[in-house]
C-alpha cells in the first residue's frame, strides 16, 4: 500500500495529492487483499457483538 501511495503521489505531483485521493486509489486493492474468510469471520463477530449489546 505504501508503494502504491508513493507511485500515485509521484505521478500526480506531491503538492497535488490529498488524503482523499490516496484513499480512493488504495481502497479497492486493500479490500481485495483481505481473504473472504477473514471478511466473513469479522462480519460474524460484529453481528455477535451487536446482538450481545442489544440485550
């Protein structure tokens, strides 16, 4: 991710890049890098927490 951000900032120019630009560029690659099994487990933990917190 760090290399991707650096490459993007070099391409656009250091003074022409915002944090929002970087987030827009790296988000799809970051999401693709996380395995589906981890995403499913995290979603299940969030659901369990919300159910427990509702009581």
